[in-house]
């Protein structure tokens, strides 16, 4: 009997990975109450995690490329499972923070090697489609990981939310040990050839825009549950709102993918504007009804999650000659954006209350539009558009 395809377990591992990174957002109010810390300090669970990924990612991925891919992937997932289980019973906030930093070290290693492994299992003409299949786990983890962990925490308990993440990663790791073929990594290009893309000013403008988009996203997203609690919602209603957010995110991601193929530059420029509109709606929502807030959350989820595919295509299109290294830069800088945004959101909250995070998000969204617009004015967007069209045609031919 033929077993499941290994890409399922790669995607499941990505889902578990992003449940670890962002699932804590859904239980932030519980963390604040359990450890008696401020919202800004609790936000460090997201911000410092992302900072470790941003600072250590490229070097760790480079070092890991020389080892057995299967063992590294399964080993990383095992570590994520152990860390998640220990987080459930962390006695202090500092212990919880330290455990998350340990998981953050292998975050970029698993992400990068999972994408490489996914592509390696398909013919070259299906590389784009293979990446998309694996990336489903990332999208699901980022948009559904939060409502799932929040719901589990509300229905079962604080510890259960972490044990859920542990179980997912353990299952994914076991699946990879059984079903993933053993292969060895290794850079296809010399280190010098990959580093040469850093000389391209257009790439740095794309990097800057992607970083600011994620800063805008996580200025608010890192404090979602706390924001909803301040709006008078209980744990079950917050879980429902986060689920609505996730459903909006799935539709927004799919819509953005189609729009990028047709109007790449316009989509890139409009995405942060749409995000800012969502923040404005939240700012002026006041004591909106459950139905009214659900409508806002649906729109916000679509605007937020579309940033994933928009920034990925925008950044990678500037360095098609070194896609692996460009992907490493993408992971590093969007996590830097997560750190900047979550910390800035906490600072704005400290000075202007919970709605201050919304102002922070709008400012970063405007900066993202400025940088993307500057790149288009100075270097154009035609090359990026041709790349997306070529990938779409390749996928259709496959």
C-alpha cells in the first residue's frame, strides 16, 4: 500500500513551525495574566523570536546545507516538539522566553530545507507548484495557528495550546523519518555568486518594502487577542474572531496570487494601502457588534495574509539568479519586520493605549508604499512581472 506523499509532512511541519512562532499571539492575554507582565513585555515572545530568526538565519542555513537533509528536518521538528511541551509548564516568563529562542534558532533551517526538499521531489518544470504546495503549511500556520491555539486554550487550558503544537511537530517529524527520501544538500551556486546579488540597489528597495509590510502587519497582529479583549470580548468570542480572521486570510492569499500574475506592481503598491484601511476600520470600530467586528476581521485577515505572497514574489523577483539565497534574505528580513513591528506596537500601546498599535501599523504601511513606489520609479517593475508570468505559464504547462 502506497503511503502519504512526503510533501504532506513537510507542509505539516511548516504548519507546526508557524503555530509555535505565532500561536502565542492567540493566548497573549493568558500569558499576561499568568506571569503578571505588561502587554509590551509579553509581545517580546513574538518580537525576540523573530529577531533570532533574522539575525541567525542566513548563517545557520548555510552551515546546515552540508548535512543530511532528512535528519536535519526531522531533528528540527523533534526539537520544536520538545520545546513546545516544555513551554506548557514553564515556571517563569523568562523561562518561556528562553525556550522560544531555542526553537527560533532552527526556524530558518527547517523552512529553507523544507522548501528545497519539496522542489527536489518534483521535476524542474513543477518547481513553482511544489513550493506552493509546501507553502500551504506556512499560510495555514500563520492564519489558523492563532485561532486554533486560542480556542484550545479557552476550551481545555493554557498548557493544552502548547501541547497541541508539540503533537503537530512530533507527527510531522515522524512522517518525514518514514516517508522522506534521504538526500544531501549543498549550494548550487558558489557563495560569492550568491552574495553578488547584494550589490543590486533594486533588491534592497524590495527588501525594505517587504520589511516595512511585515512591520505594519505585526504592529497590530502581535496584539490581536489583547485588542479584542479590550473591546469587551471573552475568550470564546476572541477565538471566533481569530477564526474569521484566518478564513479571510486564506481567501486574501488566493486572491493576491491571482492579482500578482495580472497586475504585479499595482498589487504590491495597493496591498499596504488596503492594510492601512483595515487598521482605520479597527480604529473607528469602537464597541462594534459581534457581526460588525466579524466583517472587519474578515477584511483585515485578507489584507494581512496577502502580505505573505505579495512580499515573497516582490523580493524574489529582484534576484532570480540566486533564488535560494533570496529566499534566505526574505526569511531574515520579514522576521526583522516582525520584530520591528511588534516592538513598535508595544511602544505605541505604552504611550497611546491599545489603539496606538493601529497608528503604528498605518505608519509602517505608508513607509512600505513609499519604498515600493521608489523602486518602481527608479528601476521599474516589468522584470518582476515577466518573471511571475513565466512561472504561471510553467505551472500551467505542468
